[in-house]
């Protein structure tokens, strides 16, 4: 699992700005690895990535919680409707 998580964080680290999936993934990984022995490379990369976004651990956890409470589910795609019957609705 560690190797998969490390690869995922390396991928997310290439994003200039986080999307909802990135936020919730980093929140999940912060929780998974907090207080665990080892995994220093992963923990440091998580912290570095979050700092690049102008956030800290608590900010990611708070934002992640807000997303989940708003009905977010992994893999959701939020697209703006610009054509069709839903385009004129607010």
C-alpha cells in the first residue's frame, strides 16, 4: 500500500492546483500516516505538496471535511453546463 500511496502523491505533486479528488486524497493520506513509524519520504512529500497549494495539514483536513459534507463522492465530475436544457438554470 505504501508504494501505491507514494506513487499517487508523486502524481498529485505535479498538479499546480488541487482538485476535489486531490484534496480528499491528501486528507485521507494525512490521516493514514499520522503517527505511523516510517514512511518519512511519503509524509514529507505530502507536506511539501500541500504547502505548495498554500495550505497546511489542518487546512487540507478542514477542506476535505467540507467536501464530504457537501455531498462529494470520489470520481465525480463537475462540468459546467453551457448547452442544453440545463444551461439556463441557476
